């Protein structure tokens, strides 16, 4: 009897890019890079929180066309080793939070098909921000997954939305999205913003020291004249 072996299974290729740009406009890029920067800093002491953005995320093994590319996302339970792509069946965890920086060209998908998909894979919180104020009013919307469906997270009178997953407050300030520490009420700053603030504080301290030295010198002159 002749045994005919099965042909070797072709290895499935999962592309690292969908060929699309990171964002449509500079304002979008600035918001995305801000979120990545401050969230990496916020979770720096959590070894099991992966912060990523603009990665191909595959959710069905063997089907490389079934993927999505969120602007920014958090996946709990993952170490911080950089990943070019995410395969959910290997990582065992889905994103807990996703941000989409939307536009006139994408808002219907972001609040339609993407929203349905994110609910299906179990993304617990979903935030959509219209930085150009083109389609959404208010421009920031948040949703939380309840019984496999998204419920709207309503903002307070100041336009703040609280995230249980991140334990942060989201708010549009001066025309852009900012994250706030609810305990200290401080706006989370990027490394560049923190460095700039430190340099400004140091310069102010030097100016004050110079002013103090000048005042001391003038005071000494007045004392000498009085004597």
C-alpha cells in the first residue's frame, strides 16, 4: 500500500502593517503620541500592562484578513516587551481600553463596525475623540461594556469622563484631549512637557536668586549710608 503524505501546511503570514498612515492630520498624531507617552508613564510601575498603538491586532487564528488597528490601546496581563503585531489567541488577553482619534472620514466606522467588533472581543472601555470637532458634539465620547453591549459614559458638567480601567479622568482642555489624575487633579504631562516645565522652574529660580542678590546688595548700600 502506498501512503500519500499530506502536503505540508503553508505557513500563514500576518502582515505588520495595513499600508495606511498612522493618522490623517498632525492634530491626530499629536493626540496619539500624547496618549502613548503619558499612559506609558502612568503604568510604568505595572509590569503587566502593555501600552500600544497603531499595531495590527489579529483576533482569529488562521485568518490574516481579520484584524484591526486601534490608535491607542491597553492590554492587561502582558509584559512590556515591544510587539510588532498582536495575536489575541497567543496573548490570551484582549485590550481593556481602546482610543480612536476620529475624523470626518472615519467616525461612522469608529462608532459602527469597530464599536461592534470591540464589544465582541471584550474591550471594556472605548473612547472616541474628534480632535477637529468635525462630526461629534461633544467631541469626546466614552463607552463601557455592560452585558456585551456598550453603554455611554456621560460626562460631568465640566466635560470630564472617568475611566475605571485607567483610573484617570479624560477631558478636552484648550482644544485637545488630556488625561487627569483624579487624586491630585494634575494634568498628565509628556516627558517633553515635564522637561520644559522643569527648565522653566529652574530659570524662574535663577531669576529669583538674582533678584534676591540684587536686593541684598541694595540693602547693604542703604545700611552703609545710614551708618
